C-alpha cells in the first residue's frame, strides 16, 4: 500500500483546471459565432472551418513528430488556432488558400518559435496577414450572406463563384472619403449586429460573438481587462470622431458591432500567449489594440484593422511586460 | 442583504475547505506510544545540543536539548522513560537531522490531558512581570505553532530597536482540512485569552486584535462571549476577516486586520506589530502559569483516506505511523501523506517521521483529492495566462521567478523578488499548465542560500 504513496512539493492539491479545459472553453465560446456563420454562409463556412481545423491539427502533429516531442494535440490549442483563422477568412476563400494559411499559422508562426506558449505573434492573425499579402483578391471577396441580398453597393468585381458586396466597414470608409452618407451606412447597424452583412466568416454577427465572449468571462477563461480596454478605447475614439464630424464618421456603436472588433476583443486579443502578463500590462495592451483598430479604420487605407492592430501590439508585448513589473506588497515595482 | 466590505488582502484563492471531516470532533488524548523521536531542530534558528546521554532515564518535562544561541528553543521529554539512542532521524521539513530516541516506560505514562478548565474569567496577568513571562516562554521551548516555528520569546520580547504596539492573534486557520486551531478556540477559549493577555503584557502591547475567518462563527462567538465577561485594561477585540487562503499568513492578516502593509521582505515588528497563533497563546498560558514545557500539541488527523479522522492531543515526537495506527490506519486509496495541510504541508514517504512542535495536522489525501494532473506531475508549457499574478497575495510574478530559477538565473529571480515569496502555493494551485511554480521558487531559495554559504 505504501508503494502508492507519492511525494512532491506543496501544494498537494490544485484547481480543476487544465490548458485543455481553457482551450475547450474558448472553443465553446466560439460555437455561437460558428453557428451564425453556418446560417449566413451555409456549407461554405462549415467547409472552411473544417479544413482549417484539420490542417492545423495535422501540421501540429507533424511538427511534434519531427521535434520528437510527446504528442500534445490533446491541449486543443491547434483547434482554437484553426477556428479563429477560419472565422477571419472571407467565405469565398479558395480552400487551397485556407490550407496554406493553416500550415503557415502552425508551422511558421507557432512551432518554429517553440510551440505553445512561446510564439510572439498570434498564429491565426499572422497567417491571415500572410494570406492578405499573398492572395489579395481572394482575401477581399465578400460574399453576400445567404439569408439576405441587401442594397449595399458593389465595390469589388464579382468573382466567378460568388455574389459580392461591400462590408459595412468598407462602406463606412466610403463615407469617410465622402463617397457615401454616414446616415445611410448607419441604416445597416441592426444587420451588422445580428450578422446579415458581408464580411469574414465569423465576424459578421456581433451578437453571437458577444454571447460567446460573455461565456468566457463568466467561466473566467479570459480576464475582463483586455476586452474592456479594447471596447473602451475604440468606443471613445469613435465617439470623439462622431461628435466632431457626424456627417462623415459613423456612430461609435456601428464601429463596435461592425467588422471584426468583437471577435478581436474577446477571442484574438485575449490570446494569453501573446498578451502581457500583468493586469496593468493587459489594460495597456487592450487600449493599444482598440486605438490602432480605429486609427487603421479611419486614417488608414484598409477598411478594417483588427488583424494589424493585434499583430502590432503583440510585438509590443515583451516591452509592456518589461515596463509593467508588478509591485510587491509593501514595496515599489523595480524597473 | 449585507454589503459591508469584508476585511481581507488582495489576491488569494478559495480552495475546497473540507473542514467537515473533523470540525465537530472534540480534542481527544492518545495513548502514549512506546517509542518517540525528538528532533533537535524543531524551530527556526540554532539547533539544540543534546543534554542527555544514551541509556539515561528521563522524566516528563525534562529538557533533552538546548542551545545557547538567542534564536533557539529547548526541547523537552513528553514521557517518563529512557534515552535509547541519539542519532539521525527523518525530519518532515529539513530531510534528516539529529534526534533523541526515547523509550517510554510501560507503567507510569498515562495519556496527558489538556487542562483548559484551570483558566477562567478571574485570570490576572498582572501577577507576572514581563521578564518572568519571557523567561517562562523561553524555558518551555515555545515556538510559533502555526507552522513556521520561530522561537516565541524572540517575537514577544520587547526590542528597543523595533518597539511593538499591537498584538495580532491569528485564529484564521485558512488551510483546508485543518481544524486544530478551531477546536482549541472553542474548547480552550479562556486559556487562549490568558495566553494572549500574558503575551500582550510581555510585549508591552496595549492593542490586541484577534483575527478569525468568517467561516468559524462559533469561534467568533466564543471569544466575544469571553471578552464580554473578562475584566481587563488592554484593548482586545475580535476582527472577523474574509474566508480566503492564505488569510492566516501574517503579512496578509496584518493587511486584513490593521490595513497596514509590512515592507517587502520585512517582518511585522518593523511596523510595530507582533503576530501569534492561537495555539501558541494557549501554550504561553500553560508555560507561564504552570511552568509546563511544550511537550504536547493538538494535531488534526484528517482526509478521505483515513479511517477515523479527529483532533488529537498528541505527544511531540510520536511517529506518523503510530498516530495513523491510532486513527485506524490508512485506507487503500491513500495517495499522499502530508504533515500539515494540503497547501503548505510537507509530503512524507517515511512513516517513522516524528511529529514536531510546528505540525498541526496530518492530512491523508486520495488520488482524487490530489487531482490527476498534480498526481502524475505532468507540467505543460506556460501559456502566460497571468492567473498566478492575479492570485499572488504578495503581488509577485511567480511565473517569471520560476522560469528564472529553472534556468539558474538567480540574479534575475531576485530582481523579481524571489525572497519576498511566502510559499503559500496559490500560484501552483491555479496554474492550468500545472507548473510547480511554488516548487521552483522554493528550490530557488535553497540555491540562493547554498550560494551565500559557499561565498561565506
């Protein structure tokens, strides 16, 4: 009987929480967005998500084999990367492009840097940036949701297989450039909230993303600091612009519910590996992401800025960590 | 609804309390075991030198070892018997140490019983001078009985360099499972109060605060009733604090009860505070009034894998196997035997390890209690979630310290305040990757001490 007795340093018990459980919670949090995408973009969405997840898992398995490391697919982090990458791709994306993106995310961005916990950039966002640079046309072809054909202007030549239309943010960009009226754009707010607009597979339905984000907050899978900081800084920026020039700037709620901001705030910027450790660092990181999103949306050439905002702040994370030393009780932080 | 803010500190965790196994078990004496082992180090400070020789007869309460150093505490015999040997023995905290092996006489060793009924509301600490109290505390070999084992005289005695004004009594018992302090607070209320008043008199403190967690309303009631009947000059009050681990850490308790912060890496006397555990106070009362040395203490034997859990009045030096046998032995499912509670206790493999002055509990955990990842000890990569930073009661960065230690970067570890860690284990408890953060930090402290020794 004594042979079963083990010794180890204290503590001798732990919370019933594992990395696998954390990742599983993120997947559960993404379920509403995935369901919404299946409603709006039908089989195409399911297909892209499936391809991305499978290719991510296979790439990770191959990398573990090559590194002769124990197989860690069970931690589900590759599944999360696959889903987030898929949700941030346009529905009409060719499957070959999705495959290339998934391999890039896992092999180049994650495993070459040392695997889970060591990557500097968010794998899904870095892969998406790579795809945007490599397959510009495929990455900006926005299919009209299957449930609706709204009267949005066409800005892109339709490719052979899909009917396309402008995303709400592309339209708001036109307003900024004086090619459309801000009020006209705002009429799409309700559609953008529920998701009946053009856009990436998983970003269109702000309602579904909010639901999933709330689940993560309630489960305490993510801390509230980063999402709140993103929403606040983007919201304040948008509100200032709207108050100053309401005829060209769309309302702040349109900015919050349009595009990938909800997906970014709750699921991408909160990726723990590429965000700062300390609470103060998380506030700074989130505020930076929100600010950069709005800068790109309003002053930049792209209509949407979540991807680059997150990547830029990822690059700042080590610096933020260095500047935001925690203050020990009864002392001052050492800089 | 009551919206008052509960007194507490920042950070911390809420592990399952599991106090139901033993909280209603009255303190019971145990039969004197035949053999006892008394390690010559049961405290922080200089080890004792043996005062007895092999085959020498000893009586109950006779000193077995002492040291001339100021920071030390003598060790006494808990039985009438003879010295069998003086040699190495397993020690729960420091591995192996010199110890006195005693064989108890078969006849004149009736089980010792606590005598709390000898204290009551008429007790007057004024009949003892502060010097008398300090000397009695030293002679009785008292050490902090909450776990650290710092010699009590050194804590209590007035120090002109750091004058003390407030005495904080620790009745939190924030560790899961353990109920020894809870039981003595209920059963020995007057004795503890006598010890508290003696300690306050010795230390020259006029203000006394007794901190008790809000999951022990019975103990709060017992003290409030006693205080309402007790005539006194000192200002003694019970302070109810939030139930949270590690509320009973002295730095956390001071923060909760007084709202003050002890400087990083500093000690409470720097801000004029002295913290004593309730069990230590009870021992002070016995030591000063009856000149009774510290030879017995209350130990909670608990856990799902123990047949007969309870709170026992145990002679110090009794081996773990004897105590387990008295409690019906281990069940099949036992996976870990821990001296102390599951958060800060020491897992032991050698069941002949003796119980020491600082050991308040013997917790026997099953594999389910330990949790599967903790049992297989598989550590995965840090995902930088920052949970350890959120729960650290000292506001440290456990993951950074642990990683610095892992790569033997002691300079970096110290930059992250390695030595300010109180080793509460909250970081390891919450880590989703099950990294033994607290284990790495403890290793780092050992490495640092070794390096310091090497450099002279």
